[in-house]
C-alpha cells in the first residue's frame, strides 16, 4: 500500500506524544512492507520566517491556499492509495482536505485531541473540564482566550473550527479516535458516528521490562497544568508530611511549569527533577518504576505514557476520567484516583507502593493487556484495515468492515496538546 502521511510537527523544545505516534506509525508501516511518504511542516521553522510572513500566519491557519496547490500537485503526480492526516495546525491548515478531493485520493485522519469541537483541543479552562464550545459556536473560547491565555491567538483557531467543520466531516472517509471516551464526546457533539472508529495508539516493544519492585514513582510528560503537575506536587507534599512512602518521586519533562517544578524539587531528597529524557532514558526510567503517575486534569484522549508503562510491565496511577477509564483497570492493571483530588491521588500512591506482591501482579496484568491490545502487530493490523475501509468507501464499495474498536472481543472496556507555533 502507498500511504502519504500529513503532519505539522510540534515544537521540538517540548515533548510531543503526537510527534512520537506519527514517527512510530510511519516506521511500523515501512517495516510491514508498505510505501510511506511524508508531507510535513515544522513549527520550529516559524522562528526563521520573515516578519511579514509571521504577521500573515494567523490568516493561513483556517486556510492555506499555497499548501492546497502544492499538495494537490504532489498527489496527482504520485497517486498514493490513501492520505493519513494528523496535525494541520498552524502551517498546513484544513486546505489539505481540499487537495485530497482535488486529486481524488481518500483521506483518513487521526484525532489526537478535541480540536474538532474545542479550539485549543483540551476541553479544559482554568484547570477544570469545559465543554462550553462543544456542539455550539466557539465564541466562548475567544471570549475566555482559551489558547495560550490570549483572545487574539484563539481567534484563528475558532475561525478555522467554524469555517471548516463541514469540510472535515465531508472530506474524511474515516476518523481514527484514539479512545472510546474520545469517540463518545465527538459523537455527542454531532460528528458523524459512522465515520468515527476507535483505533488505539500502539507502543513499540520497549526492549526492557521491570525486573524487581521498582526504585521510584515516575511522572513523565509535559510540565503543564492540564497534565496534573500541580495536583501531583500537592499530593506529594501530603505524602511527605506523613513520613513518605520509601521511594522518591522522579519528574521528567519540560514545559511552562518547569520553573515552578524546579523550585519545588530543589533541596529535597524525596523528589528528583531530571529534565527532558531521550527515548532510551524514558524506557529505562519506566522499567525502574514502582508505578507511572498520570494525574491529568483534562480529559486525555489517550494517555501514551500509561501504555508505555504497560509494555514494561509497570502499573499506573491515573485520573479516573477520559481515556484512562478504559486504559487502567482499577485494582487490576493499576489504580485510578478521583480526578483533581490531591488526597485521592496521595492515597493511591501510598497503596501502589505499600504492597510489592500486589504491585507485581498488577504489572504482569498490565503487560498482558499491552500484548493483547497495544502491540505493534495489533497496531499494524488496525492501521491497514482502516486504510482499506477508506479506500473501499471512496471507490463505492460501501462502508467496509465494521469499526475495529467495536467488534466482539475488542479492547473497548468502559466508554466513558496543543503546542504549535502561534
């Protein structure tokens, strides 16, 4: 199969699970014998643009005519079987869908967040869940300045959402939702249910799994409010006030709260802030963990770090909402805490560290879940099946096979970052 992957890469200064997923899927397809090409833009390149080009960039967020022409020409010349769309903000724009239509090439799109119904894609405002724009106009997002705290910066995203809603819903043959929880939100918001299928992200074999009880608890991700960093610090202070739990907390990552985390961790022997790990360091740190902590306050559409922990045979402590409800089976593959509740998070961290035998059993169960639902073999099967369905629909072959995530025996359990350059 010949696949063209479209992606606007997020800034390299901050970790991006979305960039990682795209890279891993491209490598997986190529290893499976498929021909894969990339049509990319990089948010890192915005800094080198001229001042006039930077000033014009917000106008191109809703529609970039130059990208449409360039992509349409590439599609006509190379004739891929299918186009796989990921992030289009801020340098590609939904004009890529018009280019696919121009060339008559079917498109699928992975929905990594909630940008189809929420301008910043987080379904969160002021640290709390927010659905004010879901199913209506995105004017509340502009009024509240939901993207980067700026009304001006939010306007291009709101305009793009409003102007391109119909384009997205008619120009994409299949949307890949990365969790059942995400799909439910999008269907309730009016997106076409028949085009939304659940295709969880896969995780490569890590090459290292936990051998002992673990040396630390690990937070691995972007240091941002939505990821629950402040909640974790509050919970850990509560634990420390009670005498600790015998292992340190390791925080790895970077982001807007880095100065706050650095100051909080300074001089403590129960906390280590280690900065940004590379891929191999991440895998080793996970495999040495008592548990991975994912206390997100926003409704995570997936939760890649939780599945990376599963692959290493490590349980997770995660917020009991969003995709974590279907990823973490409470008491079996990890523990779920009450979202936004520091006391509940502290209690789960104590429990996960207090019983090594039970912890080991949860880690083994997590590894079995990974092998069944999130391995490379499963990921490749679901990707290719989604592509074939989209091609069949475009060629008039009907709706194709049923959605992967909704078959008998599938991984559905309990239906329940946007850092571009503007």
